[in-house]
C-alpha cells in the first residue's frame, strides 16, 4: 500500500477537497481499493465521507499514535492507496504523519502569502526524506499570477502539470459527500483531478523505481567488496 499525505502550512489551500477527490480519481482509474484517513481536528474529511451514499473509498479512524499500526493493518487488508488529510499547521504531529508518506502533495494557492508559506512544509518533507510535489489550487483562468506561481514552486520541487482552478463545482460537490468526478464526470474540473492523480501515481512509481535501483546498486557494491 502506498500512502499519500496532503500537507500545507497555509489554511484554505484545499487539502481536504484534494484528498477526497484524489481518492475517488484513483478508484475510477482502477487503482483501488483506497482508504481515507483524517488527522485534522476539524474533521472536515470525516464529515464529507459521512455524507456519502457510496461505500467507497473506505474511511479509517486512527489517532496519531495508532497511525503506523493502522497503516500496516490496512496494507494487510489489501488496500492499494491511503490518502491522509492533515491540519493547516506545522507541528510535531504533522511531522510524524509526513514521515509515513510515500509521497507528500503540497496544495498551494497562487498568492504571495501562500508562496511564502511553502518553505516550512518543504523543510518538513525534506527532513523526513520524503518525496514531495506541488499542485496549484484555486487558480483563476488565464492568470499571469498562476504562471508566476508555478515558476516559483518549480525552484523548490516538481509541480503537477494539472492546475486546479477556482470553480464553484468543487465546493458544491463536497456538500453532499460527492466529488466533481461524480457530479460531472466529463467536466473540466473532473479532467483536472484525473490528470492530478496520473501525476501523483507516476511520481510514486518513479520514486519506487529509484529506490529499487539504489538497493540493487548497493548490493552489487557490497558483493564486489566481499568478493
């Protein structure tokens, strides 16, 4: 099982919305079963899931202390991906969650305040040696600021080519436990989310391949030394 953690020091960047939407996108792409975990005390993701009529993705409750064991149990139960929402702050608790991630996705609005706030989140992922990437959210169509934001973010790490635009259908879909992929599967918002999942999954696969290559190289070097 692979674990995707949504983290951002800045509130209002859309972590909960992206977490829920990515899980649905993964399942629609055949990358299932998926499970959601909410570590934000506001429990917005849990409230959204409780409003769903569909039984998937699954939802798992876990305290931060229980989280490592819970993730192991979910993996043993056959889940393919776990998506974890986190609070909008940098705390020791978030540090512990990030350390468990196979990939950290950092939603960022194209605003000067949000861009200035990415540093601590990047440091968190870097200190934990976790791969990470950015996704620009709540972007205005044809905005120069969006292009500038992507350029700034690219100096710190990889940026998802999918841009999540500021549309009312994202917020509206979250009211009754659905996503844009279910409300309007052929719409522009649904296409953005599907593209974002392709990006996240590809990054996880690339990181896994890189780790395997490093292990293979290390074993060969060790074999040469012993030989």
